[in-house]
């Protein structure tokens, strides 16, 4: 009885401690925002500019500390901005009508179609059946599956955690690898490889993860530089494919799985495909719409059809064909969550530019780094800073919102070509998330499987991050020179 009472008391204490933690984090956010709010205007800024800076910084800090879900944090910032008259209601709500925001919403609905129809799982199992006879081949099969799914899955959490993680977990179990003593048999390798590839494909495609579209918006609003879907993909193509080909082998060497061959894997995939049966009408419709959408995105620079219009048309077609239903649209929480936080952040960021906060920041950064004479050195330092500051961030969105514009301003003020800076920092916003087990949405999913301890994760994550940096800054630099980015 005493033991049961102790357990019950412990269960009651944990929520109370969690609530106290949230309260402390909320007070920190309010304190930081309040201090900035009451600072005297600097650099010739108007009081409204200082107030918006306070709201913006507090919002970003809230995204990092997470006293509330990220959508709630951003909506609170938006509400305070409107109520205090810091921005007009039209400027405050501007982000919610932005085309880029709705591109992300549409892409989430595409992901719903992949999951609902089972097309995502079918693609993964087909590749495992074809390439999965060896452990390394299995790693490449899952990598190719991620590449195939990434263009239409802007949530790498949905892609990695919702589609590929269950496949990887099933494969590990079927090959006799469970968390604990048998983790190193094959499961640890498959888990970490799946996570790493998910970050690479997030960098490879503009629609591979939601923060990429935020970066596109920030580049347009603050630097008047337009990044198209095809422009992003073209710049990321060569270094991205090299990373996709290199990472499974590097992770294989890091983990050295005990099981080097996996003849059971193709058989397991074959059985799963048999259970799924022939492609359903829904899968065929999903595949056709997906391929057509990719074609229209890729040719948009010649057809002049807006990428968001293409995405909305694709979603409408899926509804007409019955691949997804309106109830699926309403229940896709990820899409509406993205609309809330992404739309709100776009509005706040646009306000910073309108009130000249970005101009003042650019002037200050340029003056503070006047001693750096080479733009190449300055660019390299900016990239390294952008990558490794992610150890302190638990959200790719918060990272982009807090650091993309300031660090891009630094590099460009030193003479680095704007297209190079804006695209490379965009790529690094995904590649830097391999470092920790909390730095992106898929990380807690794969880490939570129990196959890899934290020390191993951090050690291997750092090695992988450095390898990706080397690939993208060497192979990538040559490619970017060829296509005229610098």
C-alpha cells in the first residue's frame, strides 16, 4: 500500500513540476520582451519599431523555450501586435494571405494523401524488396524512398516519423534487432541512417520541410531575392545527391552493424506488399497527381504558373478524384498548425522590414565586422555560426526566424553574393539539425525508439554534420560556380 501511495504521489508530482517549468519559461519570455519594449529607441527607430522588436524577440524565445505550443506562441505575438497598435490589423494579418504560406498548407495535404492511400509505404517496401539484400543496400533503399517522398511532404516529421519510421522499426524487429543488447545488430544503423537522410532531403527540396518556405519569404521580404521551387532544387541538386549517396555509407561505418547482409528484408517487404495487394485506385490517383504537380513545379519558370496555384490545383484534384476527402483536409492538424505559426511569423517579419528594423540591424552588423577583408572568409564564418548555434535551438523554424536574416546580412555586407548566401543558409537550416536528438521534429521519434544512446547520437551527429558541411561547401561550391551563384 505504501509503495502504491508513493507511486501515486510521484505521478501527481510530475505534472506539477512540468507546470512550474512552463510557468518559469513563460516568465522568462515575458521578462525579455518587457525589457526590450521599454528600451529607448536606438539607431533612429520609432517607438513602434522597438515594440515590434520586443514582440518578435519574445516570440522567437517562446518558440525556443516552448512554454506553449509553437502555434499558440505565435498567435499570442500576433494578438499583442494588433491590440497594442504596433502594426495595423492589415499588416498584422498579412502573413495569413501569403502565397508561400498556402503552398505549405497544400503540401501537408499532399502528405495526407500519401499516408492515407498507403502509397508512401508501398514506395518504401518496393525499394527494400529491390535493394535490401545487404544492410548497406537496405540503407540506400530507405534513402531513395525518402528522396521520392520528400518533394510532396513538407513535414519531415510526417515523412520520417509517420511513413518511414514504422517501416524501419518493422525491419529491425524482423531482423532480430531490438533496443538494448541487440540494437547494434542492425536497428541502430537503420534508425540513424533514416534520420540523417530525412535532414538531407529536407535541404534538397524546397517543399521537403516547412521552414524552407519561411526562408523563401524572408529572402524576398528582406533582400528582394526570389527563390523558386526549381531554383532551390537546381542549386541543391549536386551536393544534395552526393550527400544522399555518401550518408548511408558513412553511417554504416560509424555504427558498423553486426548484420552485414539482410536476405530476410526483401522477403519481409514482399510479404508486406502482398498484404497491401495491387495498387488501389486511390494510390494510382495520388501518384498521377503527384507526378503532374512535380512536372508543373519544375517547369514553372517557363509556364509562369505560380507554384502555390499548382499545389492548390493538385489538392483540389485529389478531392475531386476522392483520393482524400474534405474531412481529411479538416483533420490535417499539421497544415493548420503551420498556417498559424508560419503565417503569423511572416506577418511579424514583414513588419520588422517595414519599420526599418532590418535596415538598422544591417548597418550595425556591417560596421561591427569591418575588419574582415575577405568575403569568402566572412561567408565561411557565417555558415559555421549558423550551423553550430543550432545546439541551442529545438526548432528549425525558430532557428530560421532568429538567425537567417541577421547572419545573411553579415555575409552580404562583406561582399558575398546574395544568391549564394541566401540559398546556402537555407540548405544549412536542415543540415545542421543532425547534431542533436531534439533539433528537429523527426529527431525525438528516431531517438525515442531506444536504439541509440544520447552520447552516441551527439558524437555521430557531429561527424555527419561536419561531413555534410564538407560536401556542400566543396562539391557545392564548384556546382554553384558552374550555375552562376557566385
